[in-house]
């Protein structure tokens, strides 16, 4: 086999041209694309990390807000319960007071009515007794009057001797 | 010492014997007293003795009825 120098040189030049051509036409654009992709991936990763951080902050904020809301709701419920208990107590006391007042009022009305009836009965009894006595005494004769006066004198003697 | 004033009221006129009996009782209690007798039919029966306008012995039927009425109350 003959090795021709001219051919070797030609091949070397040919290879060089191809290598230069490939470098400018393929390697650099591909390299540029890869760099851009890497840059984009890096940006996406950074954005993701930032988003995750924001998400974490948001979650924490949300958890805190929930915690505060729960705390506030417990407080509101406790206050509402306390107010309700106070109102219940007050209502109970008012009701008791009212019932007692009504009972006393009814008792007073009953006593007044009782006293009024008793007074009326006593008055009527007294009037009846007087009417009967007047009727009986009006029919007394002189002797009976004298007998009554004699008795009165005896009573007077007894009263005076005490 | 002043004489005490006594008013004796009765539902019917007192007999002399009754007046004497009343005066005897009063003399025993008060000694010498100025006694007057009057008729008071409202007493219904018996008599009532008032000494110096305040002290009173009520032995009348009216007095007994009033006492009964008071006791009933």
C-alpha cells in the first residue's frame, strides 16, 4: 500500500474544515441551547424553591390564623357561656322574686279578705246581739228592771271592794 | 279635800232603797261625795257609775253587750 503525502495532507485539511465547520455550525449552537436549558432549569429550580418557601410561609400563616381563630372562637364561646350563665341566673332570680312577690300579694289579699269577712261577721253578730237584747229588754217590766238594777248594785259592791 | 263628783245612770228609775244602797257603796269607797242620779234608757238595763268624769263602773246591759262584742272580736 502506497502512502501518498498529498492525500494525507488533503485528508488533514479536509478533517480540519469539517471540524471547524462542525464546531461553528453544531457544537456552539448545541452548547448554547444546553446552556440556556441549564439556566432555565436553574431559574425554574430557584422559582420552585421560592414558591415552596412562600408556600411554607403561607402554610405557617394559615396555621397561625387557624390557631388564632380557634383561640378566639374558644374565647367567644367561653364569654358567651359566661354571659348566658349570668342571664340564666338573673332570670332565675327575677322569676323567684316575682313568684315570691306574687305569693305575698296573694297571701295579703287572702288575709285582707279573711279579715274583712271576719269584721263583717263580727259586726253582723254584734248587731244581731244588740237587736235581740233591745227586743228582750224592751219587753222588761218594772220588776225585772229593778231586779237588773239590784244585780248591778251587787256587782258594783264587788267591784268597789276590790 | 274636794268632794268627788259621781253620776249614777240607770235604765229605769231607781227605788229609794236602791238609791240608799248605791249611796252606801259609794260612801264606803269615796267617803263624802257629790252624787247625782239620772235616767239613761240607752243602757237597756242595770246602771253605770262615773266618778269625776273618768273612772267608771259599768254594770249596765249595754256595757255587758259591748264587753261581749269586744271579746268576740
